[in-house]
């Protein structure tokens, strides 16, 4: 086992070069890193929230609002379908968890039921909407979403919210945000380095649901406010004109946007948001504006009217602009929201914490001091306990740390304070492996074996214990990484990398050094006996 091996020498040299190359950028200032040759690695460790400061938010997805929206849309769909087929109806509305409608003509009740079932029905198992329809007495039809369908929709809404939050934070330039699901309907957001938590909260928490709806001029707004709004219309507040009566059905939605950017109006110079629709949105927008020249349409964001211009001519290009009381920053924020997409349901901030940059710097210093103290104590122990072999273990330990930091830098892993604890634990695990080997070698020497036999037998028999100990540690790290969140995952990832590097350095590196020493010196006794 101690015989010369080319692959062992090559692997150790490759590991040394890798460790130095990928660790060095962490020790260089940014200006020096930028001036390095193109082939030189520039990746550095990403410091977590607790090390560089930032914002922590725990958000709750309002799945109840999602159910309300689905029910409202269902009512409007029923109204549209029955009117298109000239089926008279009444009493359309929500009763408890159900939606009911009464068909006026008894002869057309079954026709209406079959029509709604074909257009709206379906079973979750077959990929349908999970909508249950049934005939009731007095020509009534009852519709209800199954609980399975509602739960599946809520789960999808949480997953979609995570992706949208990630796109919004990325657009702000925040580096390496940690966004994770917690429980059924909660999301934890950690944004390291974000200096304005209130802006972050407003960007994340705003639903940003954009719709284009026609203004309903059939009745005065004052009359509608007294409870006489036409069916299919809704009263919404506006920024400039007070309440306005709009058609509930959106003619175009923000989901059809392909581009949104902050700009300035060519005539007034005021900040605006320029937008462009996809093919479907451009066609629909062109048709609506062509058929409603002289009428007003409203641009609605999260249930509030931003502006309600008069359609002067058909807008066929699929692009336009949103004007309002914007500043350059608010217009840019709105463009960010529209590009990222609307949240499927509102978010509620359950918990908010802010870690200051100074506190993060203190944590970095504390972590560095703890690592230095731990390293010094471990080096002192192995040098005093094993002499020359302790020097070999110390060299392997240095390479182990270089490999660990190099791998984390290459993978752009986020280093947290628990991650520093993982590095310290990794150093201890690496020393522990050497202790197992050296104590086994010492036992073999005490049994009367020659130095070469003691080294060979010591390594062979200690490997089983080392393998078992590190496999159990790796399993624990994998479980923590899979089921943990935040700091737990950071600790688990550091520990898992450390287990792999520790086995390599404690076995391969020290074995190579001891083999080189034995072939050079040909000792009669071992320095650890």
C-alpha cells in the first residue's frame, strides 16, 4: 500500500493546484481579481445573510383569496357561456362553497347542464378542472370545485410564487437569494446584501396583477355606488378620478406581456412604463381598440385603476405605455414586477428580520477567529502527539481546507455562520481519521511488526473504521440538506463536501507523504512508537 503510485501523486498534485487556484480569489481584492488572466478562476464564496447582512422575510400565500378568485371567474364563465347560447337564467351567485344558477326555461335545463359540463367540467384524475356539476330541483344547477382540485391549485400557486419571487429579486440585482418553501403555504426569503428591506418587501409582496378592462358607461357611477351596478360590472378605485365602473371581464391580461421597461413620455417627459404584448395579446388588444373607438378602457393593477384613457384609434402594434404619477424608481419597480409576472395569490409578511452589515462583519471576524483557534489547537495536538507524522497530518489538513473552500467557491455555495461551524467540524473529522490510522499503526508496532508491516496493516485496518464513520456522517448531511432549510442546509452542504475531502486527504495524502518518507529514510523504528 505504501509502494510508489503515479496516480496517487498525480491526484494529490491536481488537488493542490485546484485548491490553490479556487481559494486564492477569496484572498484577493476585486480590482486584482478583475485583472487576472481569462483562464484564472474568479469565483468567490458567497456570504450568507448572517455574514454580510440583508433581509429575512417569511411570507404566507393567501390560498383563500385564490379560492375566491376561482369562484368569481367561474361565475363570470357561467354568465358568458349561457348568454352566448341564449339560455335565460337567474339567481347566479355563490351559496356557501357552491355556485348555483337557475335556468328559467325547464325545457332547456338539461341542455344548460350538459353545456356547462362540456365547457367547464372535468375530473382532476383525467386532467380536468376538478369541477363537480349536478342538477338540483327547480331547474337549478350546482357547481363546486373538489377539495382535491383546490389543494392542488394552492400547491401550484405556492410553487409559482417562489419562481416569481426569485425573478423579481434577481431583477433587483440581489446576489444568491435563498428562497424556500416552508410547510404548505409559507415561503422563506433570505436576501443577503439587500440594504433596503422595505423596498424588497414591496417588490415581493405586490401581487402585480395587470388587467385591461373596458369602462362601463351604461349607468352613472353614483347610481352604481348605491347598489345598482349592472351584472358583470365592478366598481374600482382610481388614482386620479375616484371610483369608476368597469366590466369585470378583462379584455387583455398581464400574462400576455412579453416586455416591460421604464421610459419617459415623449411629450411631457414624465416617467412611464412601456410594454409589449405577445401575438395573442396584440391581436386581442387590436380588436378591442378597433371596436371601441371613442370609449375608455382602464389599466388596472392589483384592483386599482392606474389610468383610463379614451381609445382614439385602433392600436394594432401590440405595444403601448402606462402613465400615472410615477417617479423613475416606481416606474422601474412596476416594470420589474410586470416582467417577472403576477403572483397567483396575495402574499402576507408573517415575519421580517434585518441583519445589519456591521453585525455580519462581526460574525465574519468571529468565524475567522474561531477557525484560527481551532486550527492552532488541532495542529498543536497532532504535532505533540505524533511528531513527524503529525506534520504530515497538518499538511494534509491544510490541503483539506483548500479543497473545501475551493469547491465551495467553484460551486458558488453560500457560506453561513453554521457553514463555518461545518468547516471547523470538517477539520476535526480529518484529524480524527489520522488519529485512527496512527493509533492503529502504533498498535501494530507494539505487536512486534516491522515498521513497513505496521504501516501497511495500520492503514488497511483503519480504513474500515474511517469508511464507516464518514459514510454515516455523509448520510446525516444528505438528510439535513434534503429536509432542512436555510442555515441547516448551509451546514449540511459544508459537512458533505468536508467528508469527501477529509477521506481523500487523511488517506491518500498522508499515505503518499509517509510512503515517500519511508522510502527515503528506511527507518528501523517509527516516530510514533
